C-alpha cells in the first residue's frame, strides 16, 4: 500500500519541496498549511511518480482543527500513518524587550505547539504502523542561540527538548523520532516579519548588526531542495536523532556541549559583529526580585540572599501560602530584609502591579530601592507520556515555566538597563537531556535556556549578565502525585511505572536543596558569574554527556538505570 505522511508548512519553502520530493518517491503526502489552497502542489508535477500531494488548509496552532484534520487522514488510511513531519514555523527577529508580546507568543505557538498538536493527534495511528516516524524541523538556532533571535531560538530549543524526550518515550513502541537542523535556508521566513526594535533606541547597535548578519546569511543560504533531499532520507528511515544540514549547522552540532558557553558567546558575538558585553556590577545596594517563593528553591533562595545582606522582594502567586517563608525568615532573624508581594507570572496585570510597586521603592529609597537582580524561579511540573498528558497540563507548564519567565524578564529589563544587574533563571537538569515522560517539562526548560542564551547577547552591552542554574532532582514540593499522568495499564504502562520509581529514587537521593539556593546567591556576588551552572551529581553527569554521548548510547544507559 502507498505510504502516507502528514507534512505541516507544506505551501512553501522546505515544506513544499519535501512534499513534492516525497510524492516523487511514491508517498501520499497530506500537506497542512494556512495557505494550502494557494499552494502550487499540482498533480501534473507528479505524473509518472505514483505519489500524490493533497493540500489541506489548517492552522497548526488550533488544536481542535488539527485533531479533526488528522482524524480525516487516519480514517482514509484505515487507522495507520507512516510519518509526520512537523515543519511549520515562523521567524521573529529583533530586540526582545521591544518585540510585541503577541509576536513572542505566536513564535512558540507555531514552532513548538504546532508540532505538539499534530504529533499528539497522530500518535495512536503512528503506534499502529510498523516503522513509523516523527520528524521535526528545527534550525541551526536550535543548536546554539543567535543574537536578536531570542524567541525564535527559544522556540527551537524547546522543540528539540520536547522531541528528544519523545524519542526516548516512543522507541520501545517502534516509533522513531528525528530532528533536522538546517542552516539558513532561502525561504519565505525571511520575508514574513520585520526586525522589531527602535533603530534609534537602546538596542540600535544590535539591530544594525542583526540586519547586516541577515544579509550575509541570505547570501550563503541553502536552497530548500537541498534540505529536502536530506529530509527525505530521514523520513525514509535514516538512523539517528539529530541531522544537521549545511556547514554552519554541522559546525555548531560538533561544538554543542564541547565548547564552553563563555567561549561560544565570544565567538558568536565576534562572528556576528555585535557589541561585546560589559561587566555587570555587583550592586550590594538595590533589590533582587525572586519569583515562586512559597516553597522549594524560591523560599530557600530568599533566605540565602537575605542572609548575605541582600534586600529581597519575594513574590508568590498566592499570598495565603506565605507562612513557611515568614517562619523561615523569622527564625533566621531576616524578616526586615525581605518584602513579600503577590505576583502571578502567568497574569500580565499581576506582573504590572508587582513592578509598579517596585517602582515605588525607587521613589522612596533612591538607589537602595532600584531593581538590580531577578531570579526566575517560579515553575510547575507535569510528568507523563506525552500522548496521555492533558493539553491543559502542557499549557500550564509552558505558561508558567516558559512564558512566565519571558514576561517577568521583559518587565524587569527597562528597570535594570540604566544601571546594569543580573538575571538568574533556575532551569533544570532536564534542560541538559530529554527523558521519557518529561517532554512538556523539558520543552519549557530547554526553551528558557535557548531564549536566555540569545538574550545574553542583547543585554550584555548594557551591563546585564544572564545566568542559568540547572538543578538535578532534589526533594522539594514539586514532586507531587498531582503532577503525574499516564495509565500503568495503557500502551506506555511499563514506562510510566519505571519512570515514577526512578524519579522517586532520584529525588530522595538528591541531597539538600539549600545547595541550589547557594549557587543562585553566588551568581550575584561573583565577579563574572558563569552562564551555565549544574547543581547536583545527576545534573553534572548530564551536563558532561550533553552533546558528547550519542543518543543511542544515552537511551541504552537510561534503560539500564530506569529498568
């Protein structure tokens, strides 16, 4: 029987080239795209090849529309599906602080959530088809972040983290997952959006360097047909998780996990001709805002910062849960150094109110009240096989861990840019490698890391350092039964049972979470805070393995450890 593939973003660029090439190889291709009705995918182009291309107009960000479209395809094949290629994407460039929030959100909705929607809908049919594959189209920006592309790189890193976790999850069920990482390609992405930012504003130099860099990249960009040739081989069964395409992508793939972050940042900054960073001040005067302080790392970080003489604004979504923090501060005699305020990182109005209150401290106390640091710690967890994770749980994780971090940082930047400061993001060892049942959480943390790596180029010249703290498993309140999904009697049953037991063992042996708080606090005291700092034995092991140990070896090691 004719093999069937769904290809998203099939009306132009790489997607169109791939749809036609697969059809020439005898595939029936169903091409999803917003503008599918206008696509030049003509049957006459395929005469004599035996395949076909069927354009379908569907918005990949609309989960229900995707579910219906995939259901129609699967019904036409009798319940099977040979491949899904998640290729739809958009590119948003410019200064993060000056890019409209709606554009930032749309970048993740299309590049990440679009891939999630079509894959989730297709997984039952993929599981029912021997030798089926999921192929996601990432980018060179998913291998190492680039200046002026914070949201785009964040979305591609998130996509890779999700796909790597999904690959671990689906391998026992016979579904392969692959990531294609092309260098710059001559597609409509370059024309779809403008470069956001004021050419006479604080990021003028960065915007000019970005536009000049785009011109150089376009001159050496790959042809979509050359990228399609590699993608066809991947869809046809080429082995391996990651497939970089083009010299730039292969070089960054080779450097991933090998070249230290500081060296990488200097090299990329020099190659892209961006202004070098300025050392951030170690401001003892001023306020450090910490999110997610009702328990866990946030609570401990507030106490540790106050113990070191810092003024701290401790924020949390629900002030009725401030009791443990108040008790810890009172016991340490530090209550007078901490202001507790309500802040829901998923609520724009709550963020505005919190920062309006922070502005009042400057009016009252001058430099002693200004914001000199931010700790993005607020987070939530949802663990389970991706197919069995409720969409609402995935949305909650992305909204809190990823979009909440971006929103709070965007509000903090104009309040720090004039005098400098430091931003610390508490991510996770899950951002160093994918794990089965951790796909949504990994996507959120990988997304923060890719975004932060790009943001560092933008804010470095303004004396703002960005640092990542990557804890392993520690016994904190995040480990609750409510965060777990998946049936032990379903198709993922063995994985659900084994991973729950492994996660429990890891958390119980993780050590004292105060270690994480101390690393965060040191990031505000050191002369040059390291960009990336794992905490805990498990995190260090995964940091060492990142980019060095092949995926197949990682999967076998994981199977041995998990059981």
